[in-house]
């Protein structure tokens, strides 16, 4: 994979908050050295990871790049960061005000948004047959306030295997709940590929809708 604008923007977007977490949690860490090593790790990781198509065809390229940012920083900590610390770093990053504002502006709950998501998913599936791509399906809801997504393949799981960090991927999965919450929705699921399930099932519904107390 070549480092495109997508990868450059994700580094600039996520690395500062992640490094701020390290500054807060470890007073004796040479942060400048960690940042320099993490950036070198990131470039090397991007270069050795198979391409999954350009962002315009496959928006999930953002997810893969984000995973690479966090794993690069984890490696740069050279054993000082535990898997639990990794999860806390990701949650801390999500607290960035700009990211909260961006996610809260998403409109997931209209029939038009569901149909657009369906079209984008078909394009993303076709963008690459690499194990580093996602293979997903969108099932339109009974109305505009609910829908389901099924992921049969996960690019982050492939990245975890490549980098020897399969144990860290479930911490990224936990982000899904917070991201959907910020967009005004709720997520229910029974399992993820990262934890050994046959697929990731996302049942998503709007807060305050009639589906709040209903079963999918």
C-alpha cells in the first residue's frame, strides 16, 4: 500500500491525541523519541500492507489506516504499554472534540442514508479481494430508524495477524459502540470476527425510536 492523503490525514488526526494520552499516563517517557519511532513504524506498516483500493471507492481504508496508527504507537512504546493501556489510548483519542463533532454530524437514520450505505458497501467489497479488505452486507431496516450490517471479513483482523497483535484488535472493536452513540444511535451485536465469531453483526437503531425496547 502506498501512503496516500488518507494515511497522511489519519496520522495527523489520531497521533496527537494518542501521544497526549502517553504524556499523561507516563511521566518519564521521552515522547519525542516515541513519536519519531511511531511515525517510522507507521510508514513501514503502510508499505507492507496490501492495498484495498482508494478512499473514494473504499471508505474503510480510513479504518485500516487508523488501526495502523495505533499499532505503530503501541510498538513504539517498546513493551511499556499493556493491551489494557492500548484500549485506554483508543478511548482517549475518541474524546477529541473535533472527532466527537464529526461523528455527531453523521446522519445514519434515513432511508436515503441506508441506501447510500448499501451502495458504498458494494463498491468497497469490490475494491479489493485482499484479506485486508472488509466484506460486508447492509440489510435495510423495517423503517429509517434501524438497519443491520454483517461483516464476513475484517481488514483489522488481517492487520493484527500481520503485525502479531491479534490480541489488540478487540479493543478497536469496542470503538464501534461509542462512534454509533455519538451519531445518535445504539448498537447491539452478538459477536465479532476478532473474538472468534463467524461474523460481526451490527444491529443499529436510533436512540429514542420505537426500536429502543424491541428485539432485532
